[in-house]
């Protein structure tokens, strides 16, 4: 069931579902506010919760408005693409073979069949970025699962519009945003640590902050670095 109310000028969409806790999220590009709440929770109670988070909501909306966004990619020659924080110019080569991507000094070489459409090129590049993260993960997991004394049951790498990563402490599963392959490697490590710490402490409370401070003292700096970098252009739909 979906309900709606307003916090002054801010519209809030509420979805009532079979869950135990309230989840608040602010979605790009304009900062749309959504709350998922237990089915039996009264709307007035949810409104009070939202009012208590009004400062945080406005802060997240400002961040979304201020964060730079990439222009739409067309996957044409000399277009800029980023890999692990480094800028490459795209070179498109044609060959009657399975598509490949090769990094050369300052160039990302995309080899495709001559009739490959821009949408197909986009899917090839997205799959390649996903593979980069999957390749980087084993070493990071071996390092941080041992340090933290936790173990994720499953990992997923996918495009995510609103988060760099997420964790489901109940199932032990963790998701990472494909876009992290464009950012400096230390940003991926920060998100991996962040999500693994959620297996110890599910919320962003003082205990969570203390754990992050102990194990990754630079985490707040890395968060700022990540959030200052341009995010992917999306065709947002509601």
C-alpha cells in the first residue's frame, strides 16, 4: 500500500509492507523522499519519524543537487571514460569477433563488430566494469573479512541509481554499484569495509562510526572523495 504526505514543501511517499523496521531514502536526481514502513504502523507515527529526520533529508537533497553528473555517453571515439580514477579516451575498433575492451596508455579500446549499436556498446562496457569489480573483490574480501571477523554469504555487483553499496544483515548479502569501477580503488575498499561493518552493526549509529574509525580511520575522507566525483547520467523514471 502506498500513502503520501508532505513535510512543508517536501512530498513524501510511504510504502507499507511486511517489514520490521522503517527505511528512509532520498532518491536522485531531485531528492525524492521515500519511506518503507511496517504495514501496521500508523501514518502519524511515520510522519513524526520523518519530521525527526528532516535535517538529514534536506542535507541529502542538497548533496544530490550539488553533485556533478556525467554527460550522456554515446560510446563514440574520443569520448572520455574513467577506470579506477583514471581518464581514458575511447577508441572503437571493428572486428568480426566477440567484443573486447583493452586498456592502453590513455586509451580504452573497444573492439566490436561493425554493426554494433550504441546500446549494445553500452551493455558491453557495463559488463566490463562489472567484471573489474568482481576481479578486485577476492583480495579485498580476504583482507577485510579476516580483520573484521565477519563473512558475507553472497556478493552482487549491479547498477544502482541511489547507493554505492548496500547490505542485508539478515541474509549476509552485499551489493556493490558497478560505477565503483570508475572511481579510485580506495573508494571501492571504503564501500567494501562500510558494508562488511554493517554485518556487525546494521545501523549508522555511534557503534558503527566507532568501528569504521578503528578499522579505516580515513573513511570519512574517502566518503567525501567519492561523493564529490561525477555520477552517471541516468534517464530517471518515476
